[in-house]
C-alpha cells in the first residue's frame, strides 16, 4: 500500500461525514470524478454530500449516477472535504477555513492547498488519478466506473489529446469492463447539443480573426451574444475546438464576456499555453488553459494577449 493511499484511508477513518466538492463552472472531469467518489463512499456506508457553487450545471451530464444529488451549499458542519479536478482553492468558492482537505487533481498548476494533496499531472484526468489510487483497495462498481469513464473520455476530448498513452487506454478498458454502457455515454456526450449552443457558435464564428499567417486565431463572445442566443457558459465549452481544427492554426484564444467577469480560454497544438495563462493569473494544462479577469474592453484584452503570445514565440508566422 502506498503512503498516499494509507494517509487517505486514515483520513476517511476519522470522519463519518464526507463533503465532495467540484469546481465553479463545472466540466465533466470535476463532476465525473466527484460523482464517482460520491458513489464509492456511499457504498462504504459514509454520510456523503456533493456540492458545486454554480447556478447552472451541464445538462448533458444529467445521466450520470447521483447527478440529482449535487447541491449548491455545504450542509455538513464537520466533514472531510474532498476536492476534485480543482487547481486552486478559490475555484471552489466555499469557505473551507479550518477544514481538512483531500485535493485530488491532475493540473500541473495545482497549488497544493490540501491537507493531503493527491496530484498527478501525468494523468489525463482527475478521475484517472482517483481510479489509480483506489482501484485495488476500494470496490469499483458500474456507477463509479461510469462516472470515472465519462470524466476520462471528456478530458481527453475522446482520446485525441497529445498526452494520450497506453496507460490511459488500460484504465479506459478496465472501467469499461465494469459494465459502463458505452452507447449511453457516447449518445449523451455527443448528441445532446442545445439550440442555444448552435446559435452562440454561429455568432462566435463571425468574430473569428486570424493572425501570424493563420497560426493564431482569436474569437470572442459578448454578453449581448449570450443573451440573444440564450446560451449559458456550458453552451460555449466546445466552441474553441471548432477553430483549433483549422489546418493552419497553432494557438486559439477565446474571450467570453459575462456580466461580472471575462473568461479567456487558450488551446494549442503543442505550444505551452499553461504558462501563458499563469502570466495572466490563471492556469491549466500545457495545451489547454485559461484565466478569468474583471470586466475589460474585449479588444484591449485581446491586444494584450496577442502581444504576450508574440513575445513568447508561441506561434510562428510564415
């Protein structure tokens, strides 16, 4: 038994109540990992709650076991906190002062804010971190496997990211062998687009600009575009991938303007956009990262970002 697993078990033994937390504006990895842990811990006889601070959750993930149990507030006063796929504690929003925290993540930019930090950046998803830690000493059911698998396949963009290796496929195969309904997973992840997501995609594509001989692409979505399309933040998740598919593009910048803040996402075909995001106060993965900032004129923000990209030599015009 590894030292990390032993420490995790000792913490579990000290608490009857467990609070599983997922990050603001949740994606499939944070929710899949969190719901998998929720199912696993409930099967152990623990009192468990799972919480997320966002008003809206991604509807296409409502097929996941126990999805309806996700709450917007913490009710347990004395519980062990387990965070999922969360690089920085401020992404959890909740007041966690004086709480013991188990931090399960795979982001290289993780700030190690936990009492116990289980962070492995060589894993392609937080669910892979959790599964590798727990698979030999805890009961893996179909429910747990389904949640972990959805997190895995989503964070690798259907097994297409450059950090893929044979170990990832081994984990996927093991999870599928536990009874995951592959047809149900694929249908929910690929065939449940909302009309508003198509409308906002159409608006966003109208803002597409190419620079550096087509190697750098920028797009933006304004609050007005969101309002007209009826889109939420979850409807914007896949938009950046459409532009990354352009043959000349090496780096994509997507700026989304909300009422109270601006969200910026970066994607690349190999360049380190994580360090770019850190420069602006954010973080993420080598080829997929981003940051949030207070309201600022979109054009001014894009100029700052383009200047920094050029300074770092992240794209090479021909």
